[in-house]
C-alpha cells in the first residue's frame, strides 16, 4: 500500500516526516514478505520482517503513536513462522555429530 502511494498510508508517514520514503518502505515490505514466503529463505525473511516491524513499533512509540498498527502484522508473522517451522523458536532437535 505504501508502494502504491495510497493516501491513508502515506498520511501516516507524513506525521513521522517520512512522506518521500513510502516507495522504499513499500518495496522493502514486499521483498521481505517474498523472502518469508519461500521455504529456503523463510528464516532470513522472518528476521528481516521482525526487524522491520520492530523498528516501526519503536517509531510509533517515539512519536506517541499506537504500537498496534505494526504489532498486529508482526504477531501474524510470528504465528505463521511458528506454524511453518517451530525450530525457529525452539532450535533444532537434530544433532550432527561427525567423527
């Protein structure tokens, strides 16, 4: 939505003094979601999405905004990651011992 410059999405960036960054932020979101969608790059995408939305939460909090806007997608990403690959959260149960 940021990449397409939808008015309500860009208006949110204006209050943070970032209206010219809408395209860049939108492309970053799309790229991170694509990485997260494919099994081989899911872990890398998960880290990037988590960092992106954590930064968005920090930005919201520093400007007295609601942290729910970035927290809801982040929660959904974490639930999806947990359902797809629990080893992201609990570690691998396999042991590789080579002699």
